[in-house]
């Protein structure tokens, strides 16, 4: 077991010398501070999720909250101006935090790269900590990789490295290898705190900032918790409040009824919302699995043009632009198929049509999962979005 040298903090895993440079006593003390202050609220909010689930099972249906109508109806408040490196987000590439992937994504020509500790990374101990090593090196522009065949990878030197955003794991997840006062650490707090502690000031020195994507939220109160954590984190390390920016994935049916409130709770830290389409479909299935009215067909038929998905997209764009923040499009499921030219062209045609639909609908940018799709997405957004965004 690794000696954390921090009272109350236990690391229940092997730690390499490279990983120890991330798990420093100072960094772990920062993790512990946030965990002790905010984990009770996190657990209370997870209990609220269970209460809402029971209400749905008993026949309730989601609705816009009457107690927050004053926030939705007040058209005077806005989110902040887009942060440096986040004005034009027309193509965002996403992927896991392994070393080669990070280099390729940053070099892809996309405006931003969302480094993902969540869905696209297996949450093994070494994957999570090595990911922190990789992002630290990426921020400092020292990241390099050589594969077993001897091929070397490094960052491009022409200044066109993508702006880095980080997606920590969701509120429901725990990092079981880290105990703080005998309790597993919140995986959200763990991922955020380590990245922020090591890289917040360095990212500002790059002319950017500590930028995040926040997944799997189900209510504006969960966004409020993130905002409280952001404020304390910035105060502790000595950065102005508002340096952090966070884009929230609207990927649950309940969050879709609280979009205004989620932006409002993040206030000066908000950089908009994103259509997390696949998780959104799953959320509808999960929340209404007891109701025969919500049986969905095969997933290939649940496209973005079906009524409930189209309504979700239009509401997200309208809400974001009313508040002056970005409305980001989602991920096309297709990737290039090198072994089958005909199938490859069909896949790329679907991506092209999807990105055209998003740009014409009013999105300010979109996601791709593969570098080869960056030019296809950019072509559509360049055609239909000549300005840096569509906030106007």
C-alpha cells in the first residue's frame, strides 16, 4: 500500500514512481479537503435521485420545476463571455486519456479535445492515474510516446494544438482505491481535484484555463455542488473565480427539464450545454421502463429527427443562446471502416448528414470520435456557420 503521508488518506493500490508524481502529499491533501467538505452533499443528492426514481415509478412525470420558474422567466441574466480557446468550438474530438490517444487528439486539427476519464476510459486504477500523468505532460507540451514498433508521437509545433477539456467521472461513481477517513473518495472529486491541482495555473499560463465537461447530472442542485467545488478550488490555489469553465452534458431526461437552472447554478463558470444523445436515449428507457407508452423501437430507428429527440435539441439550443452560452452538438456513432470502402462511404455520409443537421439547427459545434472525421464535421460547420459560433 502506498504511503500517502496525509492523515486520513489511504491509497489501496500499487503506485509507480511516475504515478507518485501525481499523488503527492499536497495534491492528496487538496483531494481530501474537497472530499471532506462536499462528499456529504454528494451523497444526499444521490439519495434525492432515488426519491425521484420512486416518484416516477409511482406514476409521476417530469416537468419544469415550479419552484424555479423565476429563474426560467427572468430573461435578464446571462452566462459569461466565452473563455479563451472556447470562442470557436466548431469541432470537438473526444477520447480516452491514454498517452497515444491524447497526442493524436490534440494534433487532430479539432478546436478542442475532451480528455475523457468517464465513458471512453476503463476506470482501472492505472488507467485513471496514468491519464493524469498524460494530461499533466500535455499541458506542459512535453508529452511524447513511442510504440513497440518504434514509431514516435509528439505534439505538433505549428501552434494548432487543440484546447484541452477534461471530463471527470459522474457523481454516482467512487474511487475505491482511495479512502478518506475510511470512506471511498468520490470519483468526480478525485478526477477533478488531481487535474485542477496540477494543471490549473499551467493552463492559464498557456492562455487557456482549466476547462471541464460535466457528465450524468440529473438536477440543477448537482450543478450547484460543482459550482461550490469550483469556488473553493479556485480560492485555495489562488485563481480568480470564473477561471474554470464547464460544459454540462444534458444526457438525462430529468436534466432536460432544468437546463436554465443548470446554467444559472454554474453562473460565471458555465460554458454551455451539450446534447449527450446516446445517454439521453438510455435515460428515457431507464426512467420509463415501467410505462408501456415509452417502449422504443430498435435503436437504429431512434434518430435525432424523431420528435422527442428533436424537441430536446431545439430546447437546448434555444436555452443556451438565450443565456449567451454554447449549445454543443453530439456524437455521431460512425467511425471510418478502412477494410470496406463501400461501408466506409456509407458511414461517412451519415456523419456528414448528421453534422449538417446540427449546424443548420443552430449548434455552435459538434463532437467526433476519430481524427478522420474532423474535416467532415468542419466542412459542414464552415458551410453553415461562417462565424465563430451561433450565439447570435
